[in-house]
């Protein structure tokens, strides 16, 4: 019997949901013999949940109706996977947690040109929560699949493994181990933006770029760093850093040692560490209670 799969997204960009389609022929092969999508708003017009074997959830929770839908989904699903950075940690959208709802509303609406009356906080289109939360703030999660979006090979591994009722392969190392750029040990001053194209064969940190590949879980194939884009840490901390209470402080110490710069100087370059490490800094107290074996 085919496994019944659902895919839904809440407060997020929808990119993780689209990544399923990027699996291409591999997805069609699974659908031919192993899986059936029973709820997938991107492809299927269906309003109610059926019994579900595996549910993939994208996005954090910022609305009360999202919370209710998530709780209903959890009751229907045998296995629930937090899919992507926003569902696992809050991601980009959780930067809004730095401000009150009124501050966010006033900022957004001041940029809107509209005919007629705009919605207000007193009569909103949706009832908002005070903070955007990762989904395990509300329900139990069986597996965490980080990424922005999750890498196709990792997503394919999870989907095929769970449909075959076996544990997915875990990625426990760091992005640097998948990157062919050469580490030369150059002590280049760290900078947030250098205004020039990087040397294609040399480690980005050695060139002074803020790259988080040395502390980020692997599995992505280092596609960003190999393309000249510094790693932003969307796969979350590696196993080595997973239980650290002071994630940003640990990263500062690692960069200080690597770059040969004083920790204070590194902190000055980073500026506000919340924006440098937004991928996993929010709700850190929740992260440290999660079972490390659930991270793929």
C-alpha cells in the first residue's frame, strides 16, 4: 500500500514546498510505486486532512488559525517532519520577533498605497500570535530537516527512507567537508562585505568573508560556497555545536581563532549577531531540548 503524504506551509516563502517538485523524476518514481499525496495545496485542491502517514510542514506559526491547523494535522499524521529553517527555528520570518506587532504593522502599512480602508490591528484579517514560533513549540516533531530550502538530496533521502519505513541517513559533519575551496590559513581581516568577487579556489574565510560553513551541518553539497556565496548557516549547527548554550559566543570564538583577530574585533565586524545568526538563534532553549538523532 502506498504511503499517504501531505505537504503544507504556514508563515514562510513556500520554497521548501516547491523543492519537492525539484526532485523531478525521482519524485515521479516514488509516486508510481510508493507514495500518494493526499494533501498538497500547491498541487491538490483539498480542504480537509485525511489519515496521513508522513506530514511535511514548512514555515513557522504566526497566526492562530495556523496553530489550530497544525494541531489538527498532528492528530492525523503518524510521522511529522519539520521541513526547512522556518519550521525548525523560525528562520527569516522570526526576525519580526525583535519588534512589537504594532511596530511591524506601522512600518509595513506606512509603505502601502491603497484605495479604501486598510486593515487595522483592532480588526485584522487574521488573529496574530505575539511571536513567530517554530512548529515544535505547539506539537511534537519526529524529524527536523533544516535548510533554506532543504537540499534536494537530503529531502529525497528523508522521503524515500520514511516511505520504506527505515531511519533516514543523518548528516553530522560540516559544510567545509563538502567544499573544495582550499584552506590556506591566511589571516585576512573579517568583513561583512568586501565589494569584490572572491577567488574561486580559496576558502572564503581566508579571504575575509563571513562564512559559517565551519559550524554548519553538511548535506547541502556546499552549493553556496562553491558558487562564491558565503554560507549563512541555514542547515543549522553541526552536531559539535548542537548543545552549546551560547551559540553566537561560540561562533565568535571559532572565528577569532581562525582569523587571528581578537574576539572583540570579530564582534565589532559582525555587528548585531542576531542578524548574522538569525537562522538558528531564536528559541535556543527549545533547540537544546531536542533529540540530536532527529536532525537529518
